[in-house]
C-alpha cells in the first residue's frame, strides 16, 4: 500500500478540489493508527459479548443473548464506517496550498494557502514514534485558519522536510 505519492493523479474525491493551475505535490492518507480505537472497541466488545453469552447461556436468557450480539453488531458496523471514512480522508499538498479532506457523507475540506504559513512543526507521541505517525501543527500570521493541525500523518519527518522545502525554499548555490 502506497501512502505517499509524488505526481500521481489524486482520486476523484480529492481531484475535484484542485484548481486548474495547481498540481499535486504530496498526497497521503492518514496513518492506519487512526483505527486503533475502533479496533480495540470491536475486540473488547467481542470479548464482553462472549463472556455475557456464557453467563446468559447458563442462565437460559435467550433474549439477553440476542440483545448482547445486536449491540456487538452495532460496534462492528461502527468499525466498518470508520474504515470507510479513513479510506477517503487525505492530506494533500499542492503547488499553492495544503488541503485536508475528510468525511464520507458530509465532506469537509480544510485548506491553507502555502503563502499564509508562517511556521510549521510536528510532534510525535510515544505511540506515534513506535507506529510511525505524527501530527503537523501549522501557524499563520495571527489568523485562525481552517487547517491548523493534521493528526495521524505517516512518515512525519520526511513529509515535514518536503513541505518545509516548499514553504521556505533555500537559495540556489549559484546565488552567493
């Protein structure tokens, strides 16, 4: 699975937000670690449902068993929904701006022009360092922007350097 693309065309869910005169430089899907909590909830719910099934099975509570497994099925449906949302969420850096597209039914597009970014940093929790994700923090000149933090970014060091290169280009060696 390729999370970082350079020059590939964006999926249609993202491409519709790109302007004709800009081109995609970086596109990443959020790190799969965003799904850790839903996975834990499904497995935890399965364990609880199994234990309650044993308890209610010994007690002869057929209706309670049905309720327990329907509740677990709801957790499973919620997990599938979270996976579907994750699959359409992208962080895109173009030649002109940064975009974060989120949402499966209600689409949200947050963006910040590259020219407005005055500072950019990233941070990584211990779990982020172990699993390979981080969080970008973007600042602009005294303005609230729709895009100020981007969580669960894969390859944060590499992406940080690439985005910083675009934001703050250095002088050419021949300009001395």
